[in-house]
């Protein structure tokens, strides 16, 4: 007996050049208790998804796997024991560590939530990881206060745009850095008060530029999803008692810091793993997600979707990420 099939982009083997990715026709899997079958409308991909295809991310799925963590989808079918609010036809956001680049996806009901009011499919697909990362970073870990100065790196990317928008909303003065004039323009469009184009001043010139913008004081908080040399320079950009938020290592080099710098300047270096924060503190994690969705509905944590591609062109989306050319989020349209 034949079963319905659907198209998925599958990582068949790990590779640094995307050669391990291929399209497959997959059979529909049965639903278990508490599970929901989804028709995926749009899926967002980001740097962590690219790293997973290389084996370079902290989560290492068993091969073969379908990349993509977050999606906007429509409920097709519910399994036994699913909460009554989840009904066929409902538009939802689904989040898991893998599986989004598939026209059908089965997720546990606990991984779903309603789409915040006012978001279209592409923005709903793209809001989850960047929104919760910015919120946990600035509110929970960094405790950013009104009137403080925030330095956001990678401000033309998804998590950077979210930090710029949230920082402005929280009443901070936001200085944004990015690696090209086009990305700087995006940061400005999303509210950054000052910008630093690293393609012009270089990382070596970052400290002097920040000091000039802050009256030689430095910044209170640095939001760093880049790492590498930019992390090293960021330490020198902090005011006394400042906080450096370690969000990621898009640069590829994991930096280190001398302990005497932390002591002498009274600074704090804080790691941010938004997903792990929610797993370790479930009640706080659930409330954080409610706050992120509320801010999305209010127009604050709305992502910048810079690229929308059809599923057939999904490899081009990964190439944008690999070449560091993505501006904002990359969204893959999963349905014709």
C-alpha cells in the first residue's frame, strides 16, 4: 500500500561545501500520542543550521537529518492526547532542533504555539530563535537598563536586528556594528542610534570609534554573536563594570580572555544559551516566550526577512549564509 510522500532537503552526510545536502521524497510518518502533523508553509534557516550540516554545532543530529529549526505551519492532523486548542487548519509556529525543511513535519504539541497577531508566514517562521535569543541576552542575562549604552555586533543579521530593536525598546542607546554598508543600512532602519561599518574602520579601529561615541567611557553591554577578533576588541570597548554577552561564534574562532582583565576592570562575561536557559528554568522559559510573542505582536521583535526563496532554491539560502551575505533572516517557502 502506497503512502503519501513529501519533499524534504536532507543532510545525508556532513560536508563543508553543502555537497552532503540533497532533496528526497519521504513517506508520511505515523502520529504518536501528543504529536501533531504539520504542513510547513515557511521555514527559516540561520548560521546554526549551516553549522549542523558541517558537524560544527553543539547539537549534532544523527545522519541523515532534515535541517531547519523553526517554521510557520498549518495543522493537518492531531494525535491522541493533544490539547484542544490545536485543531486542523490552525496556523502555528513550530520549533525543534531539526526537521523544518520538509513539506510535512511531525512535532510534539508542546513545541507549537499560535502565531502572534499581525505576523505573516515568513515573519512568523523567522521570529523564534532570534527573538528569544535577544530577550534572554538583554533582559535575563545582561539586565540592560534604560539609559545604558548597548553595543550590538552582527547588527545586519537576524539575532543582531532583534537585539537592536529590543535594545531601543528597553530605552538603551544602541551602537550597531556590521560588516558592510548594506548591513549598516539595515541596522539604522531598525533603530540603531549610531553605527560602525567594520568594512571601513576595521576591527582594529573599533575601540577608538566606540570611545569617541561614548566620551571615552565605553559601553555598558556588548552583545556579541560573532566572537573571534571582534570579541577581543569588544573587551576593550567596555566601560568599567560592563557586561559582555557571549551569544555565538560566527567568526569561527572561539576566543579567550585573560582573567586579570575581568578583575581589574570589574567586567562580567556572560554566556547566553537561550534554549538551554528555558530547559533549565521551564517556568521562566515559558514566560520569556510569552513576552517575546507579546513584543512581536506589538511590532517590537519583528524580524528582518532579507531573503525569501522557494524550497527548490534552498541550497542558495545556505550559500548566502556560508558566504556571510545574508541580510536579516533567510526564509524558505515550502509550499507552491
